[in-house]
C-alpha cells in the first residue's frame, strides 16, 4: 500500500471507529496531505509503507520546520500562540497516523512519539454579562425579516443560552427530538429533557427549562412542515438552517446593540456555564451538561471567573487604586 492509500484508510478509521468530528477529519487530512507532499518533494516519488517506517526524527522535524517557515514568510503568518497550536495539532495528527499504521499495517516507527509537543495557552471563555445574555433571544428575533424567522430565531437563541448547546448541536435537532423532550418532562411544570448528540456522536441528556420549552413550542406550532424527521430549525427553503445564517443574525444584532466582537452564538454556551458556576453549580454537573469529555476543559470557567474577580478587585478595592500603603499601626 502506498502512503496516500494508508492516509485514506486512516481517515476512514478515524471517522467510523473513533467517531472523529468533521472538523478534526478535515484538519488531519490537510496536515497529512502537506506531510506526504513534503516527502514526495524530497524523495521524488510517493512514499510507500517502507518509506514511512524508515523516517527518522530528523525527517519529521524537517517537515515541521518547513511548515513553520512557510507560515512566517507566506500569507499564513500568525501569532506565536496560534502557531504553537497548529504545530501541536500536526504532531497529534502524525502520532495518530503512526499509531494506526503500527496497529493495522505493522509499521513500527518510534520517531513520531519522540516529537516534542509545544505548550499552548488555551484562551479563557468570554461569557456575556447576564443582562446581555438574557436579551439576546428577543434582540435577535426583533431584527428578523419575517414573522416565521422571528419565532424561529427567538427559540433557537433561547435554546443556546438556556441549555448551553453548541450551535451545531442545536441545528442538528429534528422535530422528533423536541417531541421526545416534551414527553420526558413534567407536564405540570412544562419543562423537558433533550437528548443531544455531541462531538464524536456522544449523547447526553440536557434538562430544558419551562421558558425554553415555551419558546420551542411556539416555534413548533409555527414550523412550516413539522414532520417528525424534519429539521427542527429550518431556513426559508425548508432545509436545515445553516450555522452561518444564525451567526450572521447575531452579528447584526451585536453591532446594533453595541456588544463586543466575542458576542457570538458560542458565547451563549460560555455564558450558560459561567452563570451556572456563579450560581453555585457543581463543576461535574456543568461538565455533564456541556458534554465535555475532560473535566480540565470545564475548569477553564473557574479560571475565567477568577480572572473576572481579580479585575473587579483591581478596579474597586481601595488598596488597588492608591499608591499609599495601608496603615497597619494599631
């Protein structure tokens, strides 16, 4: 088997066996395409399994250096932290590829495991203040061009903030998912429980507050074709609503409301988690609600809250706003 065939088989395995997300698959394909193109340029022929097995640590480092230099000199010039994240992803792609080759094709090469992974600084979540987050659903709905879009957008953004969903998770829902959520809820209280399919196909159960269920129910009643297998959120042509349309709607309202650039649909997910934590919710509960595989991902909200508290302290505490040392004499 040639290297390109092994790449395709690896990506197929990642999709079916590891249930990698489309974004991960696209990133890994791009990285491996550049890696194999680099090898072909140096060797003059497409590498086979033997060539992949014989690559040294110096060969792999040469490719990473080549990509780094290309980013610095070309149009892809970027910040140091972003470059570190890109290198870390490429190292991860190589390691995963070679682990697959060792497991299924007998290619045993220790070099990828010896590559150093650069440390990256994960950006802290930037939630919206509570009043702004609460205003988003009505604000975005008000600028919609049709009565149907107003009800739809109000329900969508109420769902994003009320349940902390990713935009892809919300737009991936079907009408039957809402019907099932209503059946699992308390009919007296009017709440519900949504079954969400998250990253990697993992499922989680998310409680839906009565206010969110009311908005979703109003939209279901206005839905142009509420068949069980129809998308819950549809566009003007009846197909599944595209994420770009929802993002553009919030971008328009954001500019009208004078909100910062980080006020995006995903910021509502950050707001959901941060406001729960500020209200005393357990970190493990927030992890389950968000569908995070690792608690360390959820702990970023703790760091963000600490940063916010420090900012409040430096702006409000007398000792932080004066150069005069405190009088400790008693």
